[in-house]
C-alpha cells in the first residue's frame, strides 16, 4: 500500500496543536525550545512547545568533534557552570600538523592562523551537552517526544507550513501494515522550526519547494568519521587539541584529521573528507584507518581500546551557500540551514545562536497573535549578530579549496593570519562560486585505483565491526529508508562508469555490489547498517539515492560522542 492508501484506510490521523513545533532535539532545536520558554517565563505568558526527535533519546544521533566555543551557551545560560553543563575540559594546547607519509611538520605558534586558536574553548561530548540541554528544556516545560521521526511536512491551503506528521509504525518491507501497525500523528504549530542537522530530510524538501537557495552557492558538504578511544593514563593529555592536514589525502582533495584529548583518559579522533572529491576509488572510512597509522597519530592511541564509532555529513558551504532561512509558517536553524563555520571546525555555537534568534522571532509573532507567516525578524537579527560577522569573515574558505589543499592552506593563511596581522578583520574580496558535490566525480577509468591495507583489528578496523560499536539498530522488517529513483542506475551507470562509488563512500557497509546467479551484478542495500550520515544522498553522482526517515528510534545510539 502507498502511504496515501494507508491514510485513506486507517485515517484520519490524530493531531495535536502547539504554538511552536520543533523538528530535531539537537543543539539548535533544543536551544530554540529553551529560549521560547525563557522568554515566556520572563513575560509572564504561556507558550506551548514540542520537540520531535527521531533518535531513541536526545543525543542518540548526535555526532561532532567537538571543541565548543561557549559564546552562545553564555547567552543561553549565563550560569551554565552552576547548572552543571558538561563543559568541563578546557583546551590546554593547540597543535596544527602537516603530515607526509613518514614525516610531521608542526606549525610554529607564531604562524598558527587564528581559526586554529582555541583558548577559552572546551573539548566536549556534544551528545552529552545535548542530553543536558534536553533536561533543561523539560525543566522549563518543553515537551520532548523521542523515538518519533518527522516524516512529512504538512501545509495549509494557502501553501504555508502547518506542521509535520510522524511516520507510520509497523509497516513491512512491502509497505503493508502489520499487526503492530500504528498510524502516524500530526503536530500542528503556528510556526514549525526545522533543526534536523546537515542535509535534513524535510529541510531539503522545504529548500526546494520555496526555492530558498535561489541565487546562492550550491551547499557543500564533507563527511566526518569519528572514533572514541580509552588510553593509558601515561598517554592522556587532557585538553590537547590537534588538527592535521596532508597525508594520506592527495593534494587535490580537501580534508584532514582531528584528535582531541578529553578527561578520564578518553581520546576522540576523526577524519574529514570534502564530498567534492574526484576519485571514485577513494574511501573516507579507509582514509581514517590509514591516518591512524601515522606515527604522529598512533602514539596517542596505540595500546588503547576503541569504544565507539560514528559518521555524519557536515555542511561546509558557509555564508555564501546559506539559503533563505524563513518561509511561510517556519524556519531553518543550525546545520539544517548550514551555519557551520568551516575554518574554525565549529558548528554547535552557531546552532545554539540561530535557535535563540529564531525563538525570539517566533515568540514575538505568537504573542502578537500572528501565525503561519514569515518570521522575517529572524534573518534580520542574524544579519546584525556576531555570528554573521564570524561567518562573513569565513565566507571564502571552501572556495579556496577548489585549488586543492595547497590553495586552501594559502587562502586560509592569508585570511586568518596575514589579514589580521594587517588589521583587516574580514577579507575585502569574494571568490567565484563552486558547484554541487555530486558533480565532481570523474570516471573510474581516469583515476588511479587506491589499494587500502587490510585492518589489523587493533589500530585499524573494518566497517562492520565499526558499525557494531555505534549501537546501530533498525527494525529489519520495515521498508528500506534508502530508496532509488531508478533501480537500474546503480549497475548501468554508477558501477559501469564510476566503479560503484557507493560501496566506498558509505562508512557503514550499507551498499555492496553482488553477483546474481547468472553472474550479472546488482546493488544490495543493507539498510539496517545505516548510521544516518546522509553521505549517499549527497555524493551519489546520479542523485538517484534518496534518504528518507526510517521508523523513529532506529539508527545509531551514540554514547559519549
């Protein structure tokens, strides 16, 4: 049965009415909810706020480096230390390394660009920060519904956003209701705020429907793959922050690694690869595994124990790719819009700030009896904020990397080291635009094949053992949430022309090409492995793969990430 047929047979759906509906219990969504309730409390008014979260709990799907600039947290909760926010490990030292296959060249302190300076920042688990934010939100009266995925945008007759509907539960692989079937419910709001993170499923639809990206750069993305380790007390250096460029990536490929020492002998590390890479033989997952073998990296974790693993797409286009953030009845906040500051490798402070700005606009609208119009005060407030100034300074960053890591490093050095030395805070130029990430792949026949070493099970690992420690789980009887517009394209185009890149860019082993009995090829989709990184939805060269929301509660369950 189609979703429409299910609705016709089992409907109508139950509905719930709120002043503001928020999709996503990450830092942006929860900050929106918290700020709304703070404003209502201060004004002595009532405002009803609900947050939907597709993960099993707030924080379950949260993955970030992460070094947090507390500037926005200071505004949201000036007394966050007294309230017990899990920002407890200050950055104690910054290192920026350039790696060759066997060598390491540290950047001298006097040459370190200001974007790599982290004085006053904290090494955090963003998942733990989000869990704390959820507690604060509930304490203020916010309703949070974990395990409920917003699967559909609802519209009023005039085309404005009415709210969202959660996905149906208990549907089998053929789309038929089972004995456990539950019809989704509708949540209607005077305004709906979308805070789904990078490449949000509904945010993507809204950007297309309302042409929010008209006149903007195509959004650019990277994939970030992360591991958490426990090391010996002798190896631990709490507060040490390391960023590395160079090997194992080729000079024409944007990317690099990070390694942060947390408290309690924990080390988090990861590797980021820009999804505008050209060689279809490249595997971001395997690049992380190779990177860990470099002497400058392995010394921090060798002999330790890997505790957790995850992956997530990262918005990297910056201010020039930022879509219009409001539309009739709603708004985009955080990485659903693309507010991450690429050169600083930070997005959580931007997520919190944009959530606050959207909340302030929505509160003013609701309390003056408005609904379903554009919250124009939100983008105006952003234009006058410290965040806009920060992102304006960083606007050229991703565009520099069209000339590879060398061009990107030179451009970053000019804009974040030389110009500040000359008293110029923001570059007086804007570089030419880029193109969408999926357009960059070259045919496999034109590229050098990359032979990756086999994992040793101690320092380097395979995909399946990695997915296992991400605690990923989906109901295997539900319809696959990774869908194909045309089932013939993976073999006839992707495999034939690009050597099946989906089997390499996916960090979870979801896609594999297997042989049929007649020795022909077919694409097998292991949807139960999916860690919801959205890389396939972004990088597929034919844009044939479409990621849709699975049943709520499915996906990874990250601990301490």
